[in-house]
C-alpha cells in the first residue's frame, strides 16, 4: 500500500486565494519561555486544501456536516489535464472514461506552481460546461489542484452546477507527484458543523 | 462497513481546555449581504480533537509532519475504562490484552460530558505509570476522550513518557457511542509543518 499526501502545506507565506493573507500561525507558548509549545491558528474556511459545501454558494445549501464527513472518502480517479492551457471543458471530460460515483481529481499545470508562489490569476480552471459534464457522469466529488476551481464566470456556474447536486468541491490539492489513475481517497474535513467550507487533509492510497 | 465519527465538534461555545476561549468562528461573508458564505476560523493547536506531537513538550521533539501524517491511522483498540473514578494507572492497563503497534483509545466517563459543558478539572486522566505501561505494550499512539490526557502532574510525565518514544497523543475524542473493541482508525491532522499539535478529524471503521 502506497500513500500519497496531496494536501497543500499550511504555513505563513503559503499561497492564498487572491493573496488575501488570511492565514496566520503564531506560537503562543514557546519552549524557551514556557517549557511547552502551543500555537494559535487563524485560517480561512477556504485556505489551503479544503472542501466547499453547497452552503458556500447556495442560499439553502447544506454544510459539510450535512452532506456527511465521508463525502470525499472513496474510490478516486486522478485525471491528467496537464495539456490544458486555459480551462477544462466538456469536450476534455468527455474524452475520458469516468465511472459513476467517482471522486474526480484534476491534475493540471497548476500543480507545477510552488506552494508559496504569488497567486496565479490565470490558473487552469473547470468551466461551467465541464461541471455539467461531470454531473452527467455522476461524479461524487470534484477536486482540483488550485485554490479555486473557476474564474471569469461572474455567476460562479461551475460551483453552483456542482453544489446544486450536493457534489462537494475539493480545492487546493497538490498532484504533481501523483500519476493519473485509480486510487482510494481519504479526505477528512475538520468537524465544524454549519460552516460553508472547511480545511481538510487529503491522501490517496494506491493498492 | 460501519463508520463512527469520534471527533469533538468545533463551534462557538464548545468546551475548551480550562475554559480558555481560544476558538472563534466568524462569518466573513454572508449570503444575505454577499451572495456567498465564507468564514474565518481562529483555533488553538490544542482545540477539540487534536494530535499532540513530541514538539509539544520536548525541546528537540518532532512535529506532527516529522512523525508522519499517518501516525494515527491503523488498527485501533477502544478500551472500556468507564469504571475508573480518577485515573487510568498501570494496574488497569495490565489487566487488558493490548497487542503491539495498536492505536490505543480510552473510553472513560469523560465521554458522558456534554460537548459544551464547562471544563471539568476533575476529568479522568492517564497517570505517568499508566503511560509507562503503554510504552511497554508498544502502543503506537494513545487517545483519550477529553481535552487533556493528564492533570496534577507538574512535570507532565504522562506526556513526556509517551512523546519521548514518539508516541503521539490524541486528545478530545468522543467515544460514548462506540463499544470497546477493535477498529481501524483514520485520524488525519491538518497539514501544518513544524507545529506542536494540530486539529484532526478522527473516524473509526468497524469491519
């Protein structure tokens, strides 16, 4: 059994969505002064690797806890989209065989960016038609290797298309070191009832 | 396959260690005003369900990332200690058959406390001799159903005994709904390199 950590490391100076500087880690007790270490973590619901729940963009949308803490645990398919220059569209998705009920993860050029690089506003994204194609393929969740899954879509159709079907979106994955193929994913969100999105740890298991 | 969520839910008003009020969840964008929801999470490294790394109490101790993100994933044994009135000691532990390399989780009266009750300074704890007995039994990690694993031990011997052997400590579990017995645990910490402890999501699988 081989395990791949596909989480974005959380540290002061990490890349944040639109360089918003929400994340702040602070030592509140240090060994030098207190003979114990403790820390305070200030983190956004959308910092680093995180799961978006329907509540993020839908008025009556469910929270992560409502769709279930295991919504992103199960058979997963990593799809190589490293040739894509702008966005993953329906045509790209329809070239690939995707079984129903898969956790679908897109590996793109985004994974080549450093984890502390300035935010890249031109990141590879999934467009609205691509999201519709994934609904047709009965994806269980959709993950991407950047801190957003869409851009330049003022009505956020990629998010709403997926979230209206209670398909969670995993943003902030790191996939450069993972080959395309089939895995079992454990992506566990922190337990924060009612929230719109939540940081998570994600690993892939190759059996 | 049955899954038990054994995580302490994180919410404003949850029980915190010595009622310190570190945790604060705040909606930074609301659907009413912004047509999107986003949140800011201010959380201690020791809030709710979390894993203590050796770096918590040892000058040269390893961080969670250094002992490995899968340090609390594997075969787990839930041990019924609900009869214990004060502390779990070596005698209690030596009554139980514990195989080497187990993630050992103690279910005590602590699990009967509400998740938002004032901090109970008289919680059931693991004493130093109990920790030594677990080292002898080659426990891989030790978990308990309260926000601390020891009290009234000024030199924190329970922590140091375990952490010196790179045995992580999982605090803040919830076990009232789980029977004693054998499981497979997935307890995944957030990816925060270098930190002393880190919030985690923990589930038990019964096969």
